[in-house]
C-alpha cells in the first residue's frame, strides 16, 4: 500500500489504525487455487480466528471460500456473514459437548479432536457424520508455541489411538466422513509436511465412508526481505499428484481441504502508529508509539517479527531504535531495528498485521481498541470504529457498595 495513502488514512481515521487490502487477500486465495488446480474437488476454508471482522468474512464469502471455525461464536459470525452451514467446519478444542451440540444443530460440519467427546457425540447423534482430527506427531517447523501437531500437543487424537476411534465408531454406529490434521503455523520444510500427509492418508484407509481429507494449513509467509516462506506452488504440485493417486487407491474421488488463515490475510494488513516520544538513554534510542501489546501482542507473546518502517520519512538516514509501546510494563514491538530516522509525530507502519493482530487485541490498561479500515477496489471503508470510553463501561454493572 502506498505511503501517502496510509498517512492520509491516519489523518482521516486516527491512529493507531489497522488497514487491510482485499486485493492481496484475493491474490493469496488464488495462489492456492492455482497451485492445486489439478485437483477437481478442492475446498479452501478460511480460518476465522486469524481475523474475524465480519466484512473480511463477507469478502471470503464473495470469492467462494468456506470457513474454519473454532468457537460457536465464530460459527454464528459466519452465518451472519452469509455462509451456508455446509460451508462451515467447526473444529473446537476442549469445549463442552453442549457447544458442539449447538453447532451440530445449526448444520455445520463437526470436527472432533478427542475420544471422550467423540464417544459422547456418537451415542447421542449417531446419524450426524463427523470428521476426526488426528495428531500426526509431527513438528513441521516454526515456533513451538504455534506448532500443534507434535506429540506433546493438546490437539487431535493420537495416531496411536486409531483403534480406539474405530471401536467408538463400531459401538455407536456413527459415520466418519472426514479426517483432518493441522500441524500449526510456519511450515518450513515441505517434505516434513508431506510426511505428515502420508500419516493422514494411512489413517484415511481405516474409514470407508470418507468424503474429504482436511490437511489444515500453517503455510508460512515472509516477514522480512529474504525471509523463507512455504513454497505453495511446489507443495501443490507434489501433494496434488499424491492426492489423486490416493483417491484411486481409496476407490473414490475425495475433496481436498485446506484451512489457511495467516497465509490469506497476514500480508494484506498493516498497522499504523503515531510516534509519541523519541527517548535517548545511555544505551538505546526508544521510539514510543501510541499503541502497545494491548493492540498487537504477537511480538511479546511469542517473539513474532513484524517489519517496521517509517512511512513519514522513508528515505531518511537509518538509525537503530527500540520500538516500544505505551503499556506500563516491558512492551517491545522491535529491538535494535534499523529504521529511517524517526521524529516525534512520524507514522510507523507494521507489516504482516492482517492475521492474529486485531483478533488478539484487548483493553489492557483500559485503552481503547483501534479502528479497522478495508481497502477495496481503491476505496477505503471504515469496518470498525475506534472504541470510546462508553465501550469500556458498556457491560459493567454499577453497584451501590
């Protein structure tokens, strides 16, 4: 996005500010379609948790995506955005049976990741087909905090417990219509991921009524110049060939499903902040902005990298800065960052802010959540207003003590 445009948006809507570009979302979506073009039955389910603004969801509906949801609230958001229940998969973790029952009554595809709930659901609703989430015991790369397919993960039913799944199916008469895995974000080695798909293929052979195989996602996007990313084209070529071979072996044309979140929206978003203070100390130069971990927690939560650049002075002499927030604890966005010289009042832009940024924001320190803007066909739309003081009090009840 053009620097002058972004600066003008902060003047129009204030800062801090999230900005998303639908053209980048669509191009990323098309990349997956192109990479797997050999597969006739391909379904992409956008992972709602990455960015759940209803306008983002409506855009995914417009480009014929389905959605992947992890809470009943995300299911309801999807329906509100216009998705049919058949285009929604519900993959919760550790929730009550009642929440799964509520989703099932809405008609969405249920995906179950533990034996206890599978057995309970099968006894109560043997006529509702379900998918099962398998833990392949694979570390496909990236930060351990966002890797969810390894042996110590709380997610999925272990591949060593397949006989237990089959026993539940036999005892309840339920139907398994899909098998699923998700290794987590930042797949670095395609061959490791492909090894995990072989585990899922072997699992699929254990169930005779499948309609789809869901390979999750976790495709890595670049965070800085020269950064490694998942080669989706190479993965598409290799996995498509193997998937079609498997369908012949299985004796039925199945649907290949992915559920990307970060891959689709991360690079489509930026986060804009205003520099409040430039502070010199004996050891550092701090650029303090009008935001903090309350708006963008990823760097503090799991050391995520967001490239930061000064769009007010893009060609200035570069210096080293600690970019920090205004929260009253250690609150660092970037350490020892080489950025064009920063002055108080400048606008700093954080890249890769479309996924797991606003959706993880909070009102910590009683700060307001920022506004969100969507760029579509060259026009800007306010898709979330900045909060006000009344929003902080909205659900609080005053009592006479």
